[in-house]
C-alpha cells in the first residue's frame, strides 16, 4: 500500500482538531496561543494507525482566514483531504475558500466529514446534508463520500477509519527515483540533537548520512537522523511525513518555505511560466502587473502578473502567465500553486508551473505560447521534444530528462526509441539531440562556413580549430566532436585539418591558373628540396592566395615556411615504406641517399612524416608509424 498523507480542511471551529484527536489520540493544537484562542494557528501534525495497522500521516491545517497561507503550506504532498463541516452550520465562507484552494491545487480525493451530528436535530442535519450536496455539485467533491461523525460520542469514527483505509489501498505508490525533495514546513531545535525540520517528502528517497542542499540559500547540510511518525528509520520514502535531524546548519539558517533536496541543480528563479485558472467570483480577473501573493510549496512570496497571449484573464477563465517574483523560489515544473490578492487577501487563482526557470518573454510571442501549451497538455513524447528543443544546451542525458519530467528512466526509454525511429531525435554518445536542435546547429555551422568561403574563396576550408572555437560558446568540447561527426559527409567535409561545406569547391580563373602552373613547375624542378613560401609567392601577384588553395591538393606545407610538391611527397612515402619493410628501419642518411637530397631537406620531410604518424623515430633511425604500418 502506498505511503499517504491526509489533510484536513474546513471553517474555523468546525471540529478538525477534535476529530483528529478522536482518530489518533494526538492533540495537534500544541501552542499556548492556540489553546488560549481555541483555534489552529499553525500546522498540526499527527499519525493514524489504520485497521490494517498501516500508519499514515495527518496534517491539521488552520481554518481561519488570517492563516490561509499556513493552510496552503500544509498541502504539498497531500493524498486525501477530509473536508470537515459542522452539522449545525453547514458550508461557511472559509469552507468555500478551502474547497477553491484544494481544487486549484489539483487535489481530487476527498471525504466529507460531517461533525457534531449528535448535537443537532436529525431533520436539521438532513437539510444541511442536502445543502452541502447542492453547493458541492459543481466541484471535485460532487461524488465524494460523506461520513457523519461525532468526535465526543464516537459516532461514525470507525466508519471514517474504514473509508480512509479504502482510499489508502487505492492510492498510487509514488516513484522513489530522481532527486529527493522536501518543502520545509516546520523548523525547531531539540536539545542534544540540534536542528530538526519537518515536511512531506515529495520526490525521491532520503537516507541517513546523505548530503542535502538547501534552497534558496544553497547551503549544504547532512542528514544525521530520520523519523517517520516519531519512529527512527534509516530512510524516508516519497509520500511520507518526515522529520530530519540536520548537521552543520543552525535553526537561524533555515525557515519554512525553504526546500531541501539531494540535487545540486535545483535552480533558484525570479520568474515562473504558469497555467492558471481564475476563480469565477474574482470580479476584475487577473490583469497586467497586478501584485499578488504566490503560495507555492510552503513558501509565500510577492509577485507581479504578466499575462501571455491575452490582455487579461477573465473571471472563471484559464490562461498563461509569467510571474515576476520579488524573491527567488526553488520549484519544479508541475508544482501546484495558489495566487491571492495583495489586498484584500483573498484567493483569486491557482494552477501549475509549466517552466520553473524561464527567460523573460514578449507577451504575444507565438513560439512561447505553443511551448507552454505543449507543457500543459502534451503527451510524454511532446514534453520530451519541448524540453530538448527549448533548453539552452542541445544535448540531453537520460538522467537529466527523467529528473525534469519526474519520470522513471525505464518509462522514457521506449518513448525515446520510438522518437529515434521516427527521426524526431538523434541518439549519440554525448546524449539525445532533438532533430530541430540539430538543424539549428547545422544552420549555425553552415552560416559560419558560408561567410568564411565568401571571404576566402581560394581556401579549401576553415581550419578545424578555428571552426571549433566559433562553436565553443554554445557547446562543450565533447559536444563539438559529436556535432562534427554528425555533420561530416552530410553537411560538411574535412580535409587536411580544414572544414568546408560539402558542396564547396575551389575554382581558379585564368590568372590564378597561370600562378598555379608557375608554382607547380618550380616545385617540380626543385625535386625533394622544399622551397620557401616567400620564394613561391614572388613568382606571381596571384601566387599567395593560389598557394593557400593548393595546400593539401597539389602541394604540402612541411612547415609554415617550407613547401613540397605533393606528388613528390607521395613518392617519398613509398620509398620510405619499401626501405623500412626490407630493412626493418631507416636512417636519415638512408633517406638522403634514396632521394638525392640534402640533410636539411631530408630532415624537413621526415619530421613531417613523423608528425603525421607515418613514421616513428626511435633513437637515430625510423620505423613505420601507425598510418603506414597497415
């Protein structure tokens, strides 16, 4: 059976705390102020042993309108809500606001608990039940079970326990893959132990001794001890109410609203792209630059509204917003939130985070709206494609994708395989690459090389290192290597450490052809004696650019200064190969005799062969290198 956490909701004095005490024997009003005022101010916590002895957590949230933010802070991670309604009073204003908040937060599992039934006339009770059903008919609670209880006399308590048991059995087990995450809802110090925090573990698993990172401060701490329902455990699982004893951090360095996670990559953000639903009773709707209170996780921050694609969001309507925050928050895509008006403080909207770390948008940009729509209701393959297309770095690892989507890697693999087959993404050793992202990279590379070819029409291509440096601002070295491998033979060609577009060819006019003839004739006449570049350039006014174009084609630059005819160099290779095969080795003197050249010329040629790994120098002789030893 899944780990579940139960929350209570309802108007002040409708009996939430008394009901929990009847169910659990635990008093959740713990502070003297709460006892004095007779209301829950802060979150209260308890645990409940079900009939099958499964233990579940309970969060008792305050009902008074002044403590709505405390109420919302208790809801992340809630599986089942008990909507508590006094049999004598029925649905009250705070009941209605709680229902709105719960619906906006995406909670769909409810039990309606009618309290104090033994204190009212049966006919009045039936009228109240009828009114409850009518008022809830258009809400997610329309089909919820209703249990009549009285915490003082014990009426209905066993039936309620049985209903909770049934919900617990039907709850879906949360995946414990990915980075653990806990929104802190309480912080206190225990003598002899130090700092303790509590919260519902939303994602992943936490173990004793594990390092955690606190956001937004990004301080590092370590888990000294873990308790679940007041019992020491070695690890906490997603969905459990959890208390963590932390090392290397004081109570002054952590507060409600902070986030603890095993990930170092949870980003703090000043903006959120969201999908919202505006409540029907909000007369003025939601407009540009409205100042609102954002309640997300266990945090409250002020924010400004920027509608996307529309001028405003009308009452009862849905739409996209960018929230510009006055403080940083650390949330994830798909987290739910509530918006309350700055003044008077009333709930106006709520919804889901679609992008937890967006850029600032222009309000009516079509591409942004399409991306948000894909994130809102897209299938898994559309979400994958949207993430991979819009992220800053084009290559995506499987682990990164699973963490972003909150999905098991095994669930993603068949979807990725299908997308590869369809040609929508590419799989490389560096990671997955969306076809659209690959096309953007191709366009970038093509643009760079097109400009280079236009400027240097007689060069066979751009030096590889220069090309890599132009890409380095957006890609890592490993990604550049993968990118070049993908583009080679399809978009680009590489020769002699130069890169060119696949269809680029050097063409000479009549004057340049004349210069070519002069250069090649001089080199042929010189034989195995290399000629200085400056001497070749002096042969013709077009010789410099022509010589550059001939590099690797009909001439070889042994160094930046000395040039040899390529046909003679190829002959020299064959002479060397034959000499070493027959004699196992070759000296500088042997090569000089074979080519009838000077010592200096022989040294220039052989050192170039060494550099190209055609030969390998061992002491004062040479053997075949890896490119000739085949």
